């Protein structure tokens, strides 16, 4: 398969911080971040995009843009570190090894630590994967819906509810 200019640039570039951000988000959202948790005790089906976005927001106080997620997943999946099947994100055995053998750090520096480990140990790949704008928007909406404050209770007469 011939690579066009875009794909050559992706293959020649090192790992980006956003690649590490998405990787750590998949790890933590999937439960692999708990160092004593056995692989067989995790969610075998994987995690959904809303879970990845939620964890990414927790790590960096920002929701990744669609393009950032798409590019990171293509690079991570192409390197064999994660997989995405029917909307389910999973850490692969190679991704598990990367996470387990990284230099230890706290959660606050996990993304930076993984970014360095990626650049030392793996070359980015380029899997054929795309994230539709509507799918990204749905996942953002699903995540945001969990944090929307409930409306105040109202009495049937339209005034504030009183117990």
C-alpha cells in the first residue's frame, strides 16, 4: 500500500502528547490503571468513547477534540497498543506491557511519563480508523449529561417545592 503525503508525515513524526493523553485515558477508564487489578477482573467488553473523554477531561481539564482522538487512536492502534472494535476501546497486551513497565509516577504526571515511554519504546502506527463528528458529539453530550445539575424541584402550582 502506497502512503500519501499525510500518512508519511504521521509515520515520520514521534509521539504527540495528545497520543499519550488518549492512551492513559483508555488505561484508566478501562481499569488497568489499578496496579493490583487483574486483567480478568476488568470490563472485558472495553470502554466507550464517552468513558475515554470523561477520563481525558479528568486528567487534563479538557475534552479532546475529534481530530485529536482520531489521530491518537490511529497512531496507538497502528502501533498495537489499543484496539477499537464496534465502538469499544480496549488496551492490547502490548499496551498493557507498556503501562506496567513504565517508570512509576503519580497520576498528575502519568501522561508525561507515558509520552516519554512511547518515544523511547515504540514507533507510532497508522491504523485505518475514523471518528465521525456526530459520534464524537454524541459522546461529548453523553459525558456532559452526567454533570448537568438537576433542575430544582417545583411544586405542581409552579412555585418552589417545600417538604
